[in-house]
C-alpha cells in the first residue's frame, strides 16, 4: 500500500504537550538546526552543515531505521545530498545525487514498495540556457537512490505537491511551474502520465503550493502561490481540477501552508509574500470560501513557512523563513508568529537564524516513527 501522508495539512493538537521538537532551517548557506523548548523558546543546536547554494530539503525515514533523515537540494553546481540521521540527533552525509538546478525536493512512495522515493523539482540552467526536466529517484529500501528512467517535459518548475489526487490509492504529483501548472498521475508502479490538464495561464509564475480538502467534499484541493494572482483549484474527486473564482494573497506570494488556524476544524491559509509585502492569513468558512483577516505580518522577503504548535498550547503557530532581496545587505532572520487560537498572530519577539533562508522543516522525535506510513514526516 502506498504511503500517503499529508503532513502539510495540519490540524491543531487536541491537548497540550511538553514534547520537544527541533527545527531545520534551510538557507542558501546550508542547514541549521534549532531546538524548541517546552515553553516555546528556540535556541541553536550544533553547527551549520551542508553546502553553499542549498535550495530546499525534505525529511523522512529513508532507510527504515526509525531515525529522521534529510535530503537537501542544490543548484549552481551544488549537488542533492542524502544525510542519514544518527542516534545523537545529528546527520551524516550518505549519498550525493548529481542533478541540474534542483530548486526543491519532495518525497513519497511512488512505486508502492513501502519506502520513500524522491521527486526533484528542477528548472532553468543559466549556464547552458536551457530548461531542465524534473526527476524521480527510486529508493532501494535501504536508503540508496537510483534515478528512474521516467521522462518529464522540461519546464521551469518551482514546487511540487505529492498526494493521491485521483483517489486510486497511489500518490500523484502536482507540479507548480513558471507557465501552466501540471498534474502527473501515477499508474501505481511509479510511472507517471500527464493528466492532460494545463492549469492556470501561460504567463503565470508559480512559486509554491499546498493541498488539502478545502471544501469538505473528501478530496484534495490545491492552493498555488504565484507572482501575480494566487489560485484555488478545486478537485472533482478524480484529479480533474477547476479554478475557483476566489483569489488569495497580495500579488507576490512565494509559499502557502494550510492548517486549522482558528480551531473550527477546516483548513485555513497562511501565505508568505515577497517584495516587502506583509504575510497574510485567510480563514476558511468550511466550503472553500476564504476571508482575509487583515493582519499584516512582517514586511520582508519571505520564501517559506511552517505551521506547528511551538508552545504546546494546542494551536498552530507560524515560523516564516525570510531573506533579503537581491543586492540588499544585512540580517533577515526567520520570524516566529504566535497564534491566539482564533487565527490572530502576534510577533513572539524571537529571531531565528541570520539571512537568506529558504525553507523550514520540523523534526519529530524518532519514537514517533512507528511504521512505514509515518516515515514521511514533512511535506511543505
């Protein structure tokens, strides 16, 4: 049976917990790790590792030993790397996967063998002036990856969402592009077929996406963060999408995460904006209709975010990854925004990291990886 864990769709925990958790912050300088104390205070752990020009990462138990592993992506000559978790809580380099211009990496069990495979989101190689095709790397079950022969259309891809969009029990891939977005349907063996849909417009510049059941009909819908108008795609249950006549965001969005922010059991949206636009929160009425909360959260250059309960009070807080715009100097730390339980956020005052942040991942303790279906612990 395929692993279908939608960790990017988050509902607030039902009760307070003092269990600690760690934060992985991906930046263009490498990877930093931070520990979260039971009172919500965050402090650095260890030293930075990884490579310059690191662009993203994904966590999961890739070799089946019950420990959290990490795969990082890179561009401009920086390879994609598998880092295996060790019992001390640190990571050791295990495999280098050479690719071209990988912007993000996602994971899922594509061929139904019980292990997590990789989807590399590739885009444009400025050295050769050509578009690069996305890639699938299949896991041998022991944490060793080999490139699949699957051929994808070269595109300027910036993100992908791995989920079962057509309800057939295997995971598909929704790819966010500069241009039309594309849904690739899995035949169950890890081979993907173009769904025939070209979603959005040719002039769109898609940056990120999140998915979940927005309208309560039992299937998975998609929100795409664009440079321009953001889109809500409603799923008809078979992987066929239609564009909803409602738009979220401020016009230069880079990331979106869905979760129950106000405690009413439906999925709301937290959107990260670039170009010194404030990040925004949109509340769902349960039917897929969103209302802006008129909160202006920061005014930086935000590229990623993660919703999680940092202080154990039972609601979802937000950690936003920031960087300076091109040619801007100075610090640009990640900002931690605390939820009051009703979807209203306030600045915690904590500043995490330094600059050029790309992505935030949350590390669960190894004891929570109890079965193969729990191995994929993050999917932004």
